[in-house]
């Protein structure tokens, strides 16, 4: 089985690539049976431009996996959904906490942008604390609750949980595991 992993969105791009760099990340994973997008970057217009430059179309994306709720990983989602002409809803795989409000420094909203009713009808959320199989060779890690250093868990990062703003442990963080002939490949959002 041949699988391609393509960097669609990144802070930096190669000169003369025709791609636009912007804060955030997005990976396209081409599987024989489906197209998967891991994160959507911060800006929808950059995501759509880069997809087009790479010869990829939003209709070729069947599944979107969100590594976590911060807008530099989810900001392009609404534009991606709006650009699709396919009637089949996109499956969005994420941790349940991806839907919580997030903010930084008690001021700036950094959570996943809200989807209007039209776009909400174009998705099916598959929220899970546990690992999820996307294909025979591709899985999410599920919630990453324990590691020696975890980015963004300082007091500055907050989430709205149980009716109040609290320090965000970013439990919605997850990665992908791709099984290859040479071994496992970890694809991370942050």
C-alpha cells in the first residue's frame, strides 16, 4: 500500500515552491481509500491556496483530524468545509475537549473557530479520548496525558471547563501513528 504524506501548511516554505507560509500546520495524508488532513493551519485562504498549488482539492479530503483546538491548527477548517462541493460530510476526528473555548493571557481567543449551521451540517464529529483507527495503517494516539514536557501548559493557556476559566492542561492534544514497512512514523501537530 502506498501512502503519501505532504506538508500543506507550515510557518516556513521552500523558496520558489509557490506555497505560502503562515503560522500553523497541516499535513495531507493520501491513503488508497481516502484523503486525510491532519490540522488545517490558521488561515483558510492560505490552506486553500496551498492545497490548490499542490494539486489537491477539498473534495478529496474525507477525514480531518485535529491535533488540538488552538486556532493555528483549526483556523482553516471553516474555509475548507465551505470550499467542498461534495455532499458527503467530512468526518472530524478529535479529542472531546477540542470543542472547549480556549484563550491565552486571559484576553485572546485561541480556540477552534465556531462553525455556522451550514458548515455544522457538513461534518460528523467523532470525538474520542482513546486511539482511533483511520485506516489499517493510520491511527490517532488518543489523549496524551503524560509526558516530560508539554508545550503551552503554563498559566497563560486557559480553557473554559465546568463553567469557569482554568489553566489548560491541553488534554485534547493528540498525534498520528503511521505504520510503514520500515516501522512506525509519528506525525505531530505540536
